[in-house]
C-alpha cells in the first residue's frame, strides 16, 4: 500500500501538468493564449499587492527590532510555563500569524538549538504546520481585491490560530512528555 501511495504521489503533479492543457485543448480552449492572459492578470495582481507586502514587512521588522518581542516573552513566561508552553516557543507563536518566513526562521533556529526530536523542536514543528499567517493572508489577498473592512476576518483568523496553538501544545504535551 505504501508503494502505491508513493507512486501516486510521484506522478500526480506531472500528470496534472500534462492532462489539464491536453483536456483544455481537446475542448477547444486556446491554451497558450489563456495561459498568457492569466499570467498578465497575475502580474497585475502582484503589482497591486506590493504596497501591502512592504507595509507588513516593515511592521514586522519594527516589532522585532524594537525589542517588543523580548519584553512580551519575559512578561508571559510565568503564565505559560505551568501550561506546558515553553517560553522559547513564544516568539514563533507571535510571529506565525504575521509572517511565514519570520516564523520559519524562528522555528529553524529553535530546532537547530534544541534538536528536531526535542520537546521544543516537536512543538514548534507542530505549530508551524498547523497554523497560518493570518495577517499576511488578509493583507495580501484582501488588499489585492480592494477589501478594506475585514474586522471579522481578523477575529476569525486569530481565533483559529489560537485554537491551533492550544491544540498543538496539548497534543505535543500528551504525546511527547
């Protein structure tokens, strides 16, 4: 069974890349022109999103460079320690809703420091895989289509992030402590 799944995984993307244009061509779709049109729309969308990306990256840099992250870790450590949440992982938990790249950098550093099979390594890996970059997604996607009022989306996204964070801590504590 494992070999079958492995073979399906190996061929899924190449077959999709072959079959989609082939089926489109058989249906009379002008494949190349449609591709070029989509690429042009993608370029336009990318240009529209640049100001939102720059603003988000600058805000993240200011937050980290100002020392606010260290202050937050210091203040919350006494509360989080009894809950089985190591304070070393808090910067990752804070950065994950903001920036996937920054969170991945923090996760990589924690794994390099503590080891991939350590409790912290397993926790940060679980958190990295089970949460999303809420503010990045809202900034990029909502900004690209002109949505400016997204209050409930922020609340929903952060509630999902908090739930995933709590579930990660609970599950990793149950399985690896």
